């Protein structure tokens, strides 16, 4: 059951109507949210649910041990063991296939015949995201920045259904602030409408459209010309952004309707100048998580300039490993590790200097090109296919397959353009809606939703980040 489905619309409509009457009663509402979240996650499979519940119970036990232990040294050991087990738990599911395939390939290379590991592990949906929520809760409790909640409140934080599949990764203190407030977060219907329409247009219309231009060129790059491969890379860059930011818009809208104010997860990332700027705009909840729980514990910028760049590099490597198993994600993390370190170095050296506008334009172009180039590894199934794709960009072939057409160029241009004017356009759209009479407003919204549904395909591809 994904957000863009009739099943989910019915599920959430019923859940929201009941939530309206239960919000003010904290104890009842917490139990209700937990049950609704379990029901939602159960729709994804019983095995998924059992693994999630095991993670919740074991990590709550770790919180209990941290609370009842008086020795600081022993507390630290408990925290380390808990973190290692959670990381191992995540690695087991995400890296099992990669590890077994590597072992079998090595056995074959070494002449060992008949060495087969027939052990398939299905990755639980959303495990990367809820494991990071678990880790942040453990660390924050150890530091004393968040108190140990009751079991149901803790379980509700970990399993909260609008965010469990692909984030945003809310912090525990932020979540409990709204959970414990009888009034919950305030929101306007215009804000919710704007987020839902934005999410649907991005995912249902744009990302679904671009999907058809991405799959074949990335599967068989040798069959396309350099211009077609460049177009496919640009299409994927735009598709990934609209797909994930579209999901985030819907997730934030649903969270707000249930009483939880969530900060934006994207902030026009493709208008960034420099990778430092880009990573402050892309997947913000993940990058702030990596900053607080990886970069700063490594020493941040407190141990000298060289150590700062090393820590930036290592943080991006962790980001690559978190996204998935395989050399492609490792190379993607490596590329961004080097690029991010260089970006910080350049920005530090130019601090206080005013650059001509032409420099800013080329800085933007270089940043966008670099990010798009790195996405090639991110989307390729194997390292060899990524290298074939890149080689094909620079070496012309006689193949006649093509994907370039006017519609593709127009959609790519629109996506990039709206990274520059999207915020102003959204604010203008909300002002227009607020100025309409309620009946007129909802008629206009109904017409817009009808057009969006008509423009979307009959079969919507799953959200990309559900794979992570």
C-alpha cells in the first residue's frame, strides 16, 4: 500500500476522520497512532512487521538498561553494543546478497566448483529509515537530550506510518513535543492542499513520465548515442528529485494532518552552487542526521582543517553505504566524498570574496553536472554498466535507438526551472487559494486533482526510495 493508491486514500481517510476526535486525548491517541501504523506496515507483509516489532522491543530494552545502569563506563559499553547490533542488523539485510554473490564469484575465480550459497534474504521495507530513528533515540537518550518514553510512545515514534518507509527522519525530541501536546501542530487546509498537489504532480505526472525515458538507456547503454545517454542521465536526475521530493511532500502533509509539524526535506537542490550548498538542500533530514551522528562524533571541524575534510569524506562514504550494497553505491559515496571535501575547501578559500555573476552561473552548472554524473553510478545495477554508460557518453556509436524528443526536453527544463522559482510559485498559489471562497476553492482543487490523475499513467512506478 503506497501513498499514491486508492487503498491508501481510503485507509488514510478513515484513519484521519477518527484521529480528529482522538487528538486531544494523549493516551488514547498514542495507542491509536501505534495501531494504525502497525496496520499500515502489516499491509506490506507479516515478516516485515515481525522484524520491525523485534527491533522496537530490543531497542526499548536497551533504553531500559541505559536508564537503570549507574556506571557511566557500563552505560557507554551498553550504548556501543546496542549501536553495533543495530548496524549489524541493518547490514545483514542490506548486504546479504552482495556478500553471498561476492563469495560465490571469488570461489569460482579460485576454481572451487559447486560452491553455492542458497540463502535469500528479503530486505524489510523502510529498514534503513527506522534503524536511523532507533540509533538517534539511543544516542540522544545517552546524552540526556531526550527522556525515556513509555513503550507505546517509543513504538509510535519508530513505527509512525507517514515516515517509516522513506522518511523524513524526525528526531525523537521533535516528535514527542507534538505527541505530548494535546492541541498538536496547527496547519492550514491551504498548506495541506499545496503539499498534496505538489507531491502528486511531482510523482504521478513528472516522475512517472520520466521513468519511461530512464529504464532502457540505463539497462542497455551500449544501444544509445552520447546525446541520448546525456538526456537519460538528466532525466534520471530530474526523476529522482521529483520522485523523492514528491514522496516527502505527501509524507509531510499526512504528518501535519495527524498533528506533527515536519520540516521540508528538500529545498530546491538543483539551484545549488557547490556541493556544500547542494547537501544542505537535498534529503535534509538524512544529511542533518549524518552531520549530528557521524560527522560531529568523528570530530567535525574541531580537529583542524585536514581532519575536517577527512571527516566530510568519511561521512559521504557512510551515506553511500547506507543507500545500498554494491560497488555502485560505494563509488557514488566516494565521488561525493571527494567532491564535497573539495567544495568545502573552495568555499573556505573564497569566504568574504564577491564573485561576478558569470562565476555563479558556471558554479551552478558545474554543481548540477557533477551531481547528475554521480547519479549514473547511483542508478546503475553494476559498476561495469555504469562505466559502459559513461564511456558511451564520450564515444559515439552507430546505434539508431533514441529517446530524445520535445516532451522530454520540456519536462527536464521545467524541473530545473522550478528549482529556481518553485518557492515563489507555491506562495503565490497559496495566496490565490486563500483568497477564494471555500466552495470555489474546493471546486478548483477538485479540477486540479482530476487533471493530475488524467495526466498520470494507469500504472504508477513505486517510489524509488522504497528500495532503501
